[in-house]
C-alpha cells in the first residue's frame, strides 16, 4: 500500500470516529414566527410575473387614479381574462 493510500485510509477511519451531529429542536415560538400569515392571505396563493418597469408604473398610477389597489385591478383583470376564455370568475 502506498503512502498516499495509507493517508487516505487513516483520514477515512478518522471520519468514522467523529461524533454524530446532535439534532437541535426548534422552539415553538421561533417556528410560529416564520409561519404567521395575515388573515387576509390565509388560503390564498401568490401569482406573480416579471414585467417592464413601465407596466408596473402604469398599473400603480391607474390604481391611484381609480382610488383602488393594484391587487383589486389584478383581480379585475384576471376575472376579465377568465370570462374571455369561457371560465368562471374565481379571482377574489
């Protein structure tokens, strides 16, 4: 056996002797903080896309002009799209 093989064998044997890592329990308070969801978002899914900054700006301006929210405008747009394709309006 070569010196390199001996060194590798000793290294591998040394790995076996190392203690196994201990599992750490996550405290319920820390876990709950990461899973808190606003009541208005419970049961909902995110729908997103990447658009030109001008489209984002125009959508926000329209929301201001119409005294509504971007989300309400997107809901309206999705329902119009569904209607156009013969689907029921489910975006709400």
